[in-house]
C-alpha cells in the first residue's frame, strides 16, 4: 500500500545548532505551517525546540 501525501515524513532539526535531527510524520491538512516540537537534544543535554526543515 502506498504512503499518503497528506502525511509526509519530515525532519526536525535542533535550534541549538548541534546538528541533531529527529524524523517524524505530520498531517499536512491539520498542520500546514512548519512543525515545532520541544524534544531532547543529547548533544546539548537539554530539551530544546526542534523545527521542521524543508
């Protein structure tokens, strides 16, 4: 079964500048703008904002 284009895979990059990324899926219909999640950055050793990169 093919993957839906309504739920694409996005990469979340750390705003701390460490280069750490997370990979997740988002619903483009509910969240049309860029996704921002607060997740743990193991290099920085703290929770920081991760922004969707395109």
